C-alpha cells in the first residue's frame, strides 16, 4: 500500500477514533454505555433513563464542541493548504492576507462596545472578510510588481495597521471588564460553542470549501509561473480571486466562533504535504482530516485535563511542535 | 501650543521646592514613610479604587477621575465633581496616565489603593522620585479598607472625616460578619460567579474578584481553582451544579435563561441567577474597591435572605450619601434595583 493511501486511512481512522474518545471524555462523567443508550434513544426516538443534565451535556455542550473542533480544524487546514499552494510558499498561513487580524479587530471592537456574543461573532466574521477585501483591493492595484508579492506585502502592512488598532482598543478598554474579555477572545477557545454557532459556521465553511474542491486541478496551476499557467488557458487573476475568497470565507467562519487559533493552518498543510506531495487535489482532503483530528485532540485535552480551560493556542504549539519535527524527520518528501 | 509646554516645564522647575515637605509622616501599606506637604489640597488617584476612597473622604481634593464618568455614571455624583477631568491611571492593568498630565494636575499627593505587590511598590517609589510628589500605596481589600481610610485621613489632613468613614465601614463589615455567622454551613448555597458574555470566566479561591463571596463565607464552587481570573469548561460548571449564579454581565444574565447548558444547572432551574448592579461603580467585582461593600449586602441578601433581612434601598442610600456625596433620587434607586436580574428574574 502506498504512503499516500496509508496516510488517508490513518488520518481518517485517527479522526474517527479521536471523535469517539472526545464524545466519551469530559469533566462531566458520562460512561460509554450511557452514551450509546442516549444516542440510541435519540436515533429511535424512544425514552431513556439518563438524567436530563447528561443529555444536555452530550447534545448541547460536548457534541457541538466536538463537531466544531473538527470544522474549525478542517477549515483552517484547508485555507492554509490553498494559500500555501497559491503563494508557492510553505511558510504561508491563512492569516497572510489579514483575515484573522481583521476578525480579531471586529471582535475586539464588539467587546469594547459590550455588544454581546452574537454581535462579536458577526463583527469578527465581517472584519475578516473586510480586511481581506481591503488587502486585495489595494494589493491588486499596485502595478509593476509581482502580483503575489504585492498581495503579500499589502497583507503584512495592512495586518500591522489592524494590529495597532487592536492594541489601541485594548489600551482604551476598561481594564477590569472589557480587557479580560478581549484577552480571552484573542487566546481563542471553543468553550462557548453552542449548536447555533455550529449551524452558522459550518455552511459558511462549506461554501468556501466547495469551489476549492471543484477547482482543485486548476489550483495546482497557480503554483506555476503566471505566463505558463496562462499558456495552459487558465485565467490566473480570476482563479486567484476565487481561491482567496474561499480561503477567507473558511477562515473567517472558523475564527468567528473560535477566536484566534494559530499553528493549525500553517503546519498541518505542511505536514500533509510531507506525506502525499504537493498535488492540491490529494493534499486538500488529507490536510482537512489531519487538521480536524489535530484540533479535536487539542481541544479535548484543553477541556478535560484540568478544571480550568487550557487555551488551544498554548496546546497547539506544545503538541504540534514535537509532532511536526518528528514528521519532518521521518518523511522524505519535500516541497 | 507654546503656552501648553511652558506649564509642565515650570512645574519641573518647581519639583525641588515641592520636596521641602513638612506634613506628618505616615507609613503606607508597604511600610514606607510618606511625608506629604503640610496642607494636602489636591490628590491624584492612581487607579479607580483609589478614586472612590479619596472621593469619599474629601471630594474637593480629588483632582480628576482615572477615566471620565459616562453620563449614566455621572448622574450619581454632584455635578461639579462628575465633571472632573480624565487623568488616566498609573496602575491597575495597563497604565494610561502621562506623568506630565499628572504633574500638570499639581497634586500634593498620589494615592493608589489595590494590590500592594512588589511591582506596584516599586512603581510608587519610581514615580515619587520622578515627580517629587509623595506616592502612597494602600491595600484595597474590603477588610483593609478601614485601615486605609485612617491612614489616608492622616496623610490628607482629614482625620475626622476619614475616621467617621472608617468607623462606619468597620461597623458595616462587622454587621455583615455577624449576620453570616448566623447562617449554618448547610444553609449556604453553592455559588458560581460567572464573568464575560458567556459566563465562562470565574475567580478561584483567594481571587480579588470573589472577595465579596469570601467575606460572606459563601461556598464558591470554583474554590478548587487557582486564584485569579480563569476560564472554566461548561461541563465543569454542570458538574459543580451551582445553586446560585451571580454575574456582572447582562449578556450572560440573559443568555443563562435560554442556553440549554445553563438551564441544566440548579440555579437556573430555581430561577436564582442574579445580575450585579454596576452604576456608578460595580457592586460585586470591579473596580476592586470599597464600592464592593454594596455588593456584599446585595449578595448577602440573595444568598441568605433570612439573615440579611435588610432594606437594600436604605443601604444604597446610606452608601451613596457617604461615598458619592449625593443621595440617589427614588427614581435612581428604582433604576438601580429594578434592573432585570438584580433581585432575580
């Protein structure tokens, strides 16, 4: 069996195993038989003898959170894969064009104005889209440069500007109330996920994913120099807009409900590429499986290890770094 | 523009003159001898808790607020004080004060009330050296507030007013403690204090955020968690299953009634989720100053209604008159106590 096929199988099996484990683990003790009783009863519509709290934990708290971790992980990994392919650079993360920074600014503004959770999510989502829209509008008008370079530089510059706007709001925020709320949001967390968040983030993420899946073959051509791609009949300019829009949509949808979660979108695509090579069509599903599994592992650990939440940003680096180094050591494939 | 620069420069020249001070030396909470001018007329509060204490003793001596009062806060203060300028804070989380602005306010004394940890003690020494203005640091815990009043009274040359406040505050604390003692352990409900719009942040044992709960001898479900502000998983909260939930966040208060996860707690089931009033300063948590005395009465009444058979309106009236120098109108009292959640759903 080839490395490629083994990678898919292992990643899918790991994700399935982790999901089962994640459903079974939590601060609120629910045994595996109880879990099956409940799910069985729900599927058949029959009564069950479990406490209503146990049902709430599974259906309203843990279930949505497990699913959200997978959606967020997969979305960030997919966006990272698309960008790394498009920018022909393995060091690119989904935030390269400012989507996370824009989302953070939106969320911080909403917290600063004490607008509540729903508006914070809406502001974050809109902030992410607006930031990338701005970067693209400015970057694509800078003529006389390599278009990708112009885009990346504009992203960095505008990202810095948005970053200082965030810093200003933090500085002006009420230090006892708003500032801690801002800090907690910026740390990223799936702690407050509700079924409604899942229902709003998933369709947006899928809407971003679908075009990428359909265009997977052409996205590969973006890795070629522009003139070569054009010679093959691909309108690189238009294709780039589509890729940027899709990756942005996915990232913004994820970040709006989870806050800033680094690392996943940067290193998961890279890890997947070490296993199956750079072909976008092969890479995308594996990166998504790995991203979902990784995020799920991190979030499950974060919510079960202690009676307080451990921020995923801390764990992603703590678990991810050795894993990545190990993968880098054993895999021989290069970019 | 030029005129604006002249004043701070002149003030800098005046620093050595200011150093010739002759007031009574008083030790601050870090044990440092503070020797202010013979007559302290102007006091700069380094953070919000200091503002409340100084304002209570001598409102005419407070040179400004750390943050301008917003209209819904200002209405609780006499007009001339409500309009005091915004001068920024020297301590607390994040420093927004400009030392030149502090100098320009020409204070005779700088006061900080709150934590007395080493970094703040060092800041006090540093700012005092830099500005030549004596900088006193006091403990902001409720228990320490009477002592803070007495020391500040001596420093500010306002012993009678400060002593009256100290004695009154002591009496209130003693009254609260005596009432708490009457409540047997098994009658004390398990309480969760939820912060943030999702209610998922709380204060662990010994955290300044839950000092009111500790004064009330309440059973904080999060006491097992380390001190400070922490995020907790909702499953952990369901496991604790608090009987009463207190919050400072109106978004969370509304969310608790509809979110299925929170509805699984005993507190929501028994309709015992309460929202702390927050005007002009928070009652329960922040700013962590003397303002939280009202939070203790409020939470006491919620947790132990039999032992705290008090008239909360009267308590608010009394506190406002002493601390904010303006008795709230009946309409203001209605607004404070009638906000949804303050006394239950």
